[in-house]
C-alpha cells in the first residue's frame, strides 16, 4: 500500500507524539518510584530520630544507650521538618522549623495539621506517662523530586510549542514566497503568447472573409480568458480589491464558459435560492475558485455525471455548495485535500484545492470545507462568505 506525502507526515507526527508520551510516562513512573523509596527512607530516619529523642528525653542509662550517638542522630536531620509533642498536644521539641515561627502556637498547630495529612505520625514511647508523638513533613528534596517530572513536562511542552509556531511561521513564509514566485513567473510566461495572439487576431479581422465569425468570437473569448489568467496570477501576493457582486452572476458566467469546454457527458445546474445574493468578491480570483472546483469535480466523475451549484443565504452569510456525483473523498482526507501537494492524480502538483482555500480564506475572509462525501454518490464542497 502506497502512502502520499501527507499520510507519511501524519504517521510521523503520530509516532513522534507517541514517543513523547512514552518518555513522559517512563519519567513519571521512574520518578514516582524514586519518590516512594525516598519517602520510606525518610520515615525510617524519622523513626530513628524519634527513638534518639525519646532516649534522651527519658535519659535511659542502660548499657545499650549511647547519648553521643543519639545526639549525632538528632543533629544529622537537617532536611526533614519534625515536631515532637505529647499526647495532650504539648510541644516538647522541633527540628528544621523556622526559628522565628517556632514560638507561634497557631503556626505550629497549623503545621501539625498539614503534617498529619502528609504522613502518619510516629509514636515514640512514653514520657511522663504520655506517649511521645512525632509529626513530620517530607523534605524539600522529596517535594522537588515529585514536582520535577511535571516541571520537565512543562519545559518540554513550552519548547515544543515555540518550535511548532516557529516552524509553522517559517513554513508559511516559504510557501508564500513559492506562491508569489510561481504567480509572477506564470504571468511573465503568459505575456508573450497573449501579445502574439492579439496580433494574429488583428490579421484575422482584416481577412475576416476567410474565417467564420464564430471562430473569431471563440478565439476572442480564449484571449480574454488568457488575460484573465494573467490578471489572476498577478493578484496573488498582493491585496485584492473586493467589490459588491452577485454570486449568481459569477457562477453563471464561469459555468457558461466551462460548459462548452468540458465533457459533454457532464450536466450543469445552478440553483439560486437567494433574494439578493450579494457579497464582496474579487471576481477574477473567485472565478478561479469555481474553475478549480469544477475541473476537480469533472475529474472525480471521470467526465460523466452531474454538477450542481447551490446558492443560499441567511441574514449575515452567503453560502455556495458545489455538488458532484463523483467517486467521493474518504472522511479522513477532508482536511488534507486542501494541503499543497495533495493529489490523487498521476499528473499534477496538487495545488488546485490549496489555491482554492487560499483565495477563499486569505483573500475573501471566508471558509471552505468538504461538507459531506458519500462514495460513488455525491461530494459537497461548501463555501461560506459574509454578505
């Protein structure tokens, strides 16, 4: 099965997203595992600290008691906030608590409540017939370790977003340069044959007895069409002039010209459901939109079928639907058909629908979508413009 460029790009994007999500998931799991181990180690340290505190508090003097070791254990805790109380709530010691707030009863009570929610208190034996309760909070290192993957994810996300917008801007600029260059070059290339045809037209008119009037009229129409093409290309890359125009007039004129030059097995119908149907258009450019949609539809029908142009409106918007009876478009390609380079033909650069989208959206501030597509039944392109 062959894939076109856009399918390959879509697959690559999905794979990159999956890899990124996998990296984040592994990072979160690994960090969470480390955090759990660190939490267990901190609880062991607090328990050891609590036992040393209890022994000093009760001044046990049995053979196994080493006060120097107990003091060293207590002093070694420089990271874990600890508050020691009796069962009745009397605070008898604290460690790694802000010294300026250690005497603030309200602050200590609030801190104890927070510590209760974070970790289960440790009972460290009796002192004056009351149990010694050790409340503790996880160290700053533990907190940083828990937050690190989220911070890492945030940085990666910001970097990806900035990179995406930078890449998109660069890509749009490059595409604009391509469009402008192609337009100006085409206009330049068409200039010479147009001038030549106009000269031959004058000679034919002088000797009109040898050429029928109908042929002269058709040649004249084609020359006008070539001039129109030149005008269209010259307008790309510059700000177009939009004038109030009836949509029906543009559609009927364009379809009338194309109907004589496309397959005779294609029927054309224009349905006008508007009262006025006026919107701001650049007629040469919008006629180009209609030509591209019509030629694509004719190709999709293999030169045989029916083409319908339906114009309708509401209070603010004007709508044009181009409906063909062709082979249809898969739903997964409704958006990619407008991308430069997308084509199902053996020949062609896949610029037709991309150009259509650019003219409708960039020059007329409208929208164009594939409204629906039923295989081998009908496909509908819908254009929406402000009235």
